[in-house]
């Protein structure tokens, strides 16, 4: 039997890190109004990412899926640093970053669900399955919206905005399900 307290602590760190990253992303919207916020939100996003990474690092020895999630996270960081939307290579790196984020979420949910099933926490397992489905839908919708928005940008700029906003809505829903799952999983395993 693994140390579920340590798993709970790692999941909680991932939850806190994601919350910091989300708040900083929302603050990014204000940076268009208040320029000095760019530096603060960039620092907050970095701190949120580091806290998530520390949470995964704490979990890496508890289950092989957590180690896989950590490797996907590190690869995602590398691909994220190489990504941009100005070249084909940068776009491919952005797609690889998206795939790594998807794999990271999959392995975290799979590893956590194995511990939750051992403890009989079937409601939390169902939350994990729902979070995974929404994350997968979000990734597919995001890639499809990016491609369709780029194609329709010249023909129908309004459609591009609708596609991007729709993908953003699905992404927010997926994030809410995932964060709820992390919180519930951490509480069930504490």
C-alpha cells in the first residue's frame, strides 16, 4: 500500500499550482489595460507551473503513471519553449506541447484513479473519467478551432472569433472538471 498522504499532498500541490496559473492567465486580460501587470502575471504563471511540477515530482515514485506524467510535463515545457505560431516548426512544437499536456492529464488521472479504486472512492473515479473526457474534447476542439480559425480568418473573421471563443469555453469547462477532480482526489486520499 502506498502512502496516500503523500499522494494527497502531491495532488493538492498540483491543484494549487493550476489555480495560480489560472488566476495569472485571467490577470493577463488586465495587462492590456495595465502594462506593468505583464511582469507580475508572467511571474505568477511561472510559479504556478513550478508548483505543479513539484507536485508531480513528489508523486513520481508512488505510481509509474505519475512518472510518465512528469516526463510528459517536462517534454511539454521543452516543446512550449520552442513553440510559436510564426513557423511550421513552431506550430508543430505547439501541437507537441498540447499532446504532452493531454498525456500528463491522462497519466495523472489514471494513476490517481488506481489509488481511489483501492479505497473504494468510486464517485471520485467517475469524476476523473469525466475530467479526462472533457480534457480530450478540449484538446481536439482547441486544435480544430485553431486550424479552422486560421483558414476562416480571411474569409470570415467573425467565424474565427466564434471558433476561438467556443474552444475557450470548452477549455474552461475541462479545466473546472480537472481541478474539481484533483481537489476531490486529494481529499479522498488524505
